[in-house]
């Protein structure tokens, strides 16, 4: 752990700060008081953010931090030893604590004292160290080029453009030359506009708004963003953004299928992801269609019950019972093809009611090449292996599954599940 005096500076005069007991003080008179597990700025930030984001909010169902976002953020941030990470708007500390568990030196900042107290309690309970700081919304108390990664997760929709400009300007100052900023925001400006038009055009018969925003806390959302609005503010401060959209809340709906067909996913997705680099050379090496692929080291064995959001692509539903995932008619993921590979192994099953009289056909494709075809004749979970005849380049490769047909459990009287399901996939391995 670095000495705080090497990292912290006075947000008022930018001078050095020194330790006085547990507190940190500057010669100009500014001080950060250490109490309840975090560094406080005295009476606290007198902002609406500090008043609205209370322990009651963070402990309620209104605050929901899914494993999906957590997994994706950790993959993009790449916390580890010799990495220094700033979680800006850390809330009750889920991300910060996980980054610390992976060996990073972590700093968390929030305007809410309640959030910082919850973060401190979490870190103590999980036996990890995170340096926590209260923020007044003006200037962050850290020296230039201090952090390898900065996280703005589900923050930008809660602040106005002026405040966001202040935050992004500070992030640009704080990033190391080869560092990057990770942003997640949801819902998006474009999908909200589209769903509102659909509601009006159908006289309220088609209304997806409640799937995108919980009405109990919609008032906390100040500014929704599009890829263009995010890009504009990031480029203003010389950050090089790679932005992409994904469907989460409206996944499987006609809107998401239409957007995929017309190649409008990034424009109409219900959530946006962004990696913004301090170095323009790094940004140019990142592929624009699936930028997160360049940020990860994929495995040659994937357990589908564990959410590895960085390997899963389109066509898979969320994990079921922490053991498998349903597909639609097509689904793909990214898997590492190792040196010296010879076979592919997959554990799966199908639940089609007519499977005994009409086997389910499943095609497997690696890098667009057909490598195996299966015929499932009953509903039992089975593990199948086959030799890979195609010569493929070792490395990160797309694996695509194509099922000859889907079924809807609700239509078959099985349960109330209205999804179009293909097969359940448990595990895939290339060896």
C-alpha cells in the first residue's frame, strides 16, 4: 500500500497533504478528518446527492447491483497487484471491495456519508483495505496521473452535464498515461425515446418504460445519455472513448431483435458501456464491434452457470440455478482455442415436449466453421465430445450454437416462462 501523502493532494490549493494522527492536513488549512472508516470533509457535501443517497436507499430494493454488471466491470477494470483503482461514486462498496480482493490498491469516493459508512462496514466484514474519501463534487483530492483505472458505474445518469464535465475533467487528470476510464449507464436516451413513441403510437398498449426505470426512483435520474453525448464530453477532455451498447432489460423483446437485425444495437441498446483511454494509440487497437474482447484473457473451459459477462455474447439468457444457461435459436460466446487442441466437449440438454418423436438438432461453429452436429433425442442432461477436424488459429475464438427450433414453456402448459428457449448449456471445453 502506497503512502497516502504520495497520492493525496489538497483539492483547494493542490498542495501536499501530510498525516496528523489519522487525519490528513494541508498547510492552507484544509483537512480531511478520518472517522467511521473514511476521510470526511467536515460537515459533508451539501448537495442533493448526499441527501438522497441514504442508508435506507442503499439497503432497499431500489438499489440493485447485479452480478452481470459486477462481472463485466471487474473484467474491464482488470484489478490486480500493482494496479491502483479509483471507484468514483462507490456507493456501498461492492465493486471497490471486489477490486481489493483481487489485489489492487483501491480508493473509493462518494458524496454520501451513508454510502461511505456502508463501504467501510463491507470492507471490514470482508477483510479488505479500501481508502474511502468523501467528495464535495468539485475536485478530487488526488495527484495527477495517479490511477491505472477509474470506474464510473451507474453514476453519469445521476448528475447533470456540468457536474459530469467536472468529473470527467478530473478523471482525465488522474489517469496514468496508459490508464483507462470504465463507464456504465442505463437506461439510455435513445431507448427511452423509442419506447415512449411506441407507447403513444399504440395508445399505451405497448409500454416498456417500467422495464427500464423503476418509478420509485426515477426522480434520481437527472440526465440520460446516448453514445453521442458520452463521446462528446469524453473527447472534450482528450479521452479516447470506445462505446458500445447491450440489451439487458429488453433482451429477447421485439425491440432487441429488430435492433440486432438492423445493426442498431449500439444506437438503441438499453445500456451503454464505455472504455475511455488516456492514450489515443491504445484506443485505436481496440475493436469497435466487441471492444471488451481485447480486455480479457478467456478460458478454454467455460461453465455457463457462472456469469462471465466478458465471454458471453448474444443469444444466451441469464444463468439458471447457478448451473446452466438457456439459449435462443442461436447463441454465441468467446472461448480460448489452446495450442495443440483436438476436441470440443459440451454438456447440455433440451426440454422440447416433442423431442422423443422429433430430435433437436444442434450445430456447433468455431470461427464460422461447422465443427459438430448433435441430435438430442431425450430430455436428459448429456455430455458429448467430438474431434475438431478444422485447423483453427489458437486464441480467442467465437463459438456459435444453432438450434433447429425453439419452444415457449408457457405455450406448452409447462409453466409461466414466456421465453423462446433453445437448449440448456452447462459447460463447454476445448482441449
